[in-house]
C-alpha cells in the first residue's frame, strides 16, 4: 500500500485532472491489518459494543471475512452510535461513533484519499492534515498581518458544518478525482448509515458524523471545492489588491489589502456557501479593520482557533500583532475547571492533583505562545484559587492554609505557565515522507 500511495500521490501531483481507478482493491487483508493496529485502542465502541481487543482475538479470521464481504459486495455499514459531549455551559457537540470494523475500513480509505488530495489542497488549509496544526495556522495569520500589506479581515465560521454537508455534492467532488464506483459506493454507505440515539434510529440526508475516522478528510475535500478553490481562482482574480485565506477545518480568516475587496467577499460569501447547503454563523462572521496604519480606536480584534489577534505597540514603539487566549475561550476553560473540581473534590488527593497536572499541561501546550504569558498566568492563579477553595470544603475542618497548599503543589509537581511555541520553532511541514510513513 505504501508503494501504491506513493504512485497515487506522484500521479496526482503531476496531473491535476487525473481520475484514479483500482482503489477498491487496495482494501486487502494486509492493509486492513495495518489499519486495525493503528486505531485508537481506547476509543469508545460502536453499537455492537465490540472493542479493539475483542476484535483482535480472532483478527485474521475477522479480517478475511471482511475482505470476503467486500469482494462479494455484501458489506453493509452498521449503525452509528451518537453521543453528546459538552461544548459550552448550554450547548453540546454530537459525536458519531462507528463500529470497529467500519473504523478499520474508514482509516484505510481515508489514507487513500489523503494520498490523492494532498496534491490538491491549498497551502494554507491546515485542518485535519498530517504535519499541519492549529499553531501553524495561527502563526501564518500573525505573520501575514504583521509583515504583509493587509488592512482588513473577514473572520468567518460555518454554522453546523458537519451536519449540513450535502451528500450529492460531496460524492460529485470525490468523483472528480476517483474513477472507482465500488470505492465511491463504500463512502456513500457511510454517509447514509443510520444514526442510533437513545434506541431511536434516524437516516440522515446530509452531514457526516463528527467522530467518524473518515469524516475529517471528507470535510476537507468538501471545503476545498466549496471555498478554497473559489477563493483562489475567483475571488483573488477579481480583487484589486492582495488577498489571502487561512483555513482550519470550518473556521477561516481572510486577509485583504483593500476595503472594497473585503466588502465584496463579505457580501458574496453567504451566497457561495448556500450553493453547497452551508451558511455562515452570523455571530462569528465579521468584517473589521486590522491595519498597522489605523488608530488604536479604529482597529478591532478577531478570534481564530481559540486565539485573539490584536494590534499593539512593542516596547520600541513599533506596530506588533499579538496572539493571546481568546477571552471567551478563557472564560469557558475557567467555568469547566470550576465545574470539574466541584464535582470531583471528594476523590483521593493524588487523583485530583494528577488530573490538575494534566489539565494545566494541556492548556500550556496549546496556548503557550509568545506574548500570551499574562493570560496563561491568569488561568493558572485562578485555577489555584478554585482548587484551594474546594479542597478546603472536603470536610468541615479546613484542610490547607496557603503555605501548606503551595507545598502540596510542589510535592505533586504542578506546573507553572510555560511558553511551548516559540517564534523560532521550526515549522512542521507535511512532507510526502510523513504522509506515507504509516506502513
């Protein structure tokens, strides 16, 4: 499969109009065995409740049976188990969990699609791609706003993107590059698979489940044609000044040199997305001034992938673009920490402190960018105050004073804020070697 995918990627790079056939036969026992070994072993099971270890007890027999059903075209996608995880204090995010067998097939198919479309995706499309991260997207936006002649920004977010992907459009997009009816039919089965929620089954007409192994690459393909290519080949050609789009999944930022171009794009965007059964989230879509030449009162701030972008002045009096934790995200993280410690304060102390350590490290790993020390420190001290408060409510007697509490933090090695992403950090590129290193 590694050799086949290298050939696929080479051909896709050389010929942007080539349609690939013979992909279905790559779903053989050897490649599905690799997919099984590279699945998350601790992931939740699907409707059949078969776990990774249970399936592996008779792995060869199970894989041979799966391949036999694929050859005879008897394979059927099983129901998807839907669960809801908290998104905010009042909202939840629906996740779709396929069965383990479907995950195996989806992982193999997603790697094949990645081999084709990595040659097509635009440079500044960062979501769900190997070697690309949210920090790469943040760095790109900050650098472009800092050094390039951009003065206006359109920030946008697509409303309910994963739930509104049009199946017919998606399959037509895939067929532009895939000339294999059996392979496309397999993807269609996953799109049309029923969703089970509280013993009720629904059959979706649109959307692809968040949580599905193949969903990220399908989402990227959809937005590649619906948004990225349109911006690159249509919008940029009609602009009188420079313009650029930076996208991470369904969250994107567009930079413009001239206001007239920004206004034209802002007006055309809803109509373009409507064609593909999508719409922007009004509360997260804005046109704003973001110029090094504008006054501080005129310049606005915008948020992207959890970071707030703001124009400030450096110590030497020069204009500077800063990236800090988005205040809304910071407030959400604080509320989540408060709710968690209130519910779990009765656990053994070592378990509480182990969880606190993991939460803080995760926060620093994501938000630890240069210029964000103050907001990371604010989160750290606020979490300390909440921890001190609720640990002292474990019993009628006060457990700690501040001196003892600080000693306890040192004993459990609770980390203080740390910058983890420096400006001189080498950017991780999505090379072919990375793409095909999975076998």
